[in-house]
C-alpha cells in the first residue's frame, strides 16, 4: 500500500508551504494534512478521526515536542507502525541516532529550497505513492 495520507506537523507556516509544494511536485495522488499543533494531530490519530500512512514531524514543536509525540505514537496500539520521519533545522547526528532508536524511521535536516526538500522526500514518498 502506498503512502496516500501524509501528515505534516510543523509550527512554521513557511515550512508547511515548502512541504506542500514538494509533495505536490512529487505526486498529485497523495493527500497531505498539515498541522501546526502537535496535540491536535495526535488527537486526530488517537481518536481515529484521521489516519496517516506516514508522518513528517518537526522536532521543535510547542506543547508536545517531536520526541514526546513520537513516544506517544509508538506506545499506542494501531498507531505504532506508522513511519515517522523527524524534521529539524539541526543536523545533530547524536539526536538523529537517538530518535531512530526511539522508533523514528528517518531524520531529515530541513533544507532551504523546495527542490532540496523534494530530493530529500523522494526516497520516502516516490516509491510509495
């Protein structure tokens, strides 16, 4: 099954625009749901109101940060198998290893252009769309 329902959780409006543009460039067959509030995104998932095939999650979020969101997701039956790709402005290799050990499927440093972002997302999305 392909990734047709993509969750993107990020509190930066510019990053959301970049992400949506990159997903549209890669495929018009996916639905991308953007959230600026990680609590609301987690509520949508745990309630079953919306489901995701893959989640792209900003590490530095208010209220519930990316690491806390990841822990909550990976400890919830029915949600723990959803791949989560962490996004950060940092390229901290130690943080990336720690998050992968905690269940993240990947760690991407946020680029500054849509083209760069598309290239980073391609391995996660293109073969699955």
